[in-house]
């Protein structure tokens, strides 16, 4: 498969105003007129009930990774699903999950994480196969016009080349209050849904506890984080968060979680801290990309060379993460499985036709077929 893969799918922004107790939080689509300050890392984080940072220690992580309230006698450890970024290649992951359901051995996940296009898939994967129809509709019936539109005149003076208001509407349509209430119920039962964004000011990765956000009724925040996780800097608009503490107003700018990592399967602290509670579980890593691409000809232009270099960097980072996660699983006695797009699939990507429905449908069928015939996962 000849493919130049972007590190992210695209996300838009829209205004929101959220009550967070004494904290007012908003995501804005325009410049904030009032002066904003940057919160120091040592300051209290008013969003701590909803998020932690990827580099936090075990105590902070355990606040958000609560165990199920009751476990059946047959419980063999947690099932973890980590979904990577990959733009329109998310159609592969959607098809894989739907085909896995059709095969009949898809587990109920205790923890689902998502970054970029994986963030769009994650809520529906978290809720289980009853929402496969939504995944199918989003990734096989959507075209570029449902996701983004070019800013031919404003691009030079704005924060992004594309306006992704259509995708903002698509997210809202498929995350109605009833769906978010169902996520909240699953969260209260001990399951976890985590989405990663990158904050520009602090250069840190925020890990958002989406179940806690849904349980608090902060639906606009939930949707905004999905968009922020996949806001590729420069191409797609970032999400600007602002909140007040006392007489000061603070601002944060969040972009694609893929800036920090390709997927989240194991917290950073766990690589140096033994946690025997995880023994017996299974980690599934679904890469919406090719880890071992076939050679391709790259045009000798600055844009083509830069794009190929960024794509190679993303793939290399994903492969390093896969290897580290596999070693961790082996040390901890967990099972580990990984999948990615088969470079010999024959599906050809045309970079001039972003979010092509023909291309996405082909990838969806590729993922679904491999899941149903049992060739999706490589186990270690």
C-alpha cells in the first residue's frame, strides 16, 4: 500500500461555557479579549477531577483507574484497548472492531484509550458492539465535506488552514446526551475511558477521564476534548480552554495528542513500578497506520520530503511504543496483541483526495475481513 499518513485526523472547535463549581471553563473559537495567565505546574489544577498528566506518578493515575465494583468468578484480569491516531486510516480500526464483533469473541473492555482518530473511535469501542452501527456510519458514509473545509483567504491570518466546523457538528450528532449518560453509567461501574491531548503552553500531555466528564454532565467539554485530541497544529484549529480562579483568568491551548504519543496503553510510571494487580489481563493495541510500510517514491520537494519525514517519525515512535508495551506485558504476565494496516493490502492512498470515501470504505473492509477471518491480531 503506497501511503503517506498524517499524524492526526481533523477536529474543529465551537464555543462552550461549563460550570465547574467555582471554576468557569470555556473553549473559544476566537481570540480572548481579556488578558490570560498561564498556570504554573505547582498551582492547584481546578480540572484535576477530570484529568491528569501523562507524566504523573502512580497515585494520580490510580485516582482515575478505579477497579470495577464487582468482579465475576471468571474474571481473568483487565482487557485494555489502545487506539492510535491516523486520520482517515481510522476506518481500518472501525472496521476491525465491527468485524471482531461479528466473529463473536470481542471482549468487554475495562479500559479504552484513544488519540486523534482513535479518540473518535474510543467512546463507541468503550460502549461495546451495540454501537458498531455508529462506527460504520461515521467511517464509511462520511466524506471530506463532512469533516473540513478549506480557508483559502483567511488561512494566512488564522490559526489553521482548515475550518473543521462540519466535524464539530458530526461529533455532536453522534454523542447525544443519552449516549453520554450511558458512558457515565459504565464509568460508575468501574470502567475507564481516557483521551489524550497536548497542551501547547506547558508542553505536557493531558489525559482526560472522559467517564468522569460525562458523569459530571459536562457534555460540551467531552466533545471539545475529542476535537482537541486530533487538532493537528497548523492544519486544524486548536481548542482554547480558559478558566477562572479567584480574580485571575487562565488559558490553555490543546492540540493533537499525537504530538506526545501515538497511543496510550501503559502509563509512564508503570514501566518503572511493578503493579501485580494487572497480571492475567490482555492489552490490545490497534494501530491505524502501517508499522512496516512498503517503499515508495517521494517527490523531491520541500513539502513532500517534510511530510515523509514526519510520517516516518510517527511510525518509528509507534513501533518503539509497541516494543516497550510488549516487553512490559511480558514482564507483568499479561497477554499482548497488536494490529496495523497490512502494507500488502493493495489499498492506494491519494494525498490530493483527503478523507476519500472510496479509500475509507476499502480500509474499513480490510479491517473487518481480517477480524472475521482471525488474522487481525499478532499475539506475543
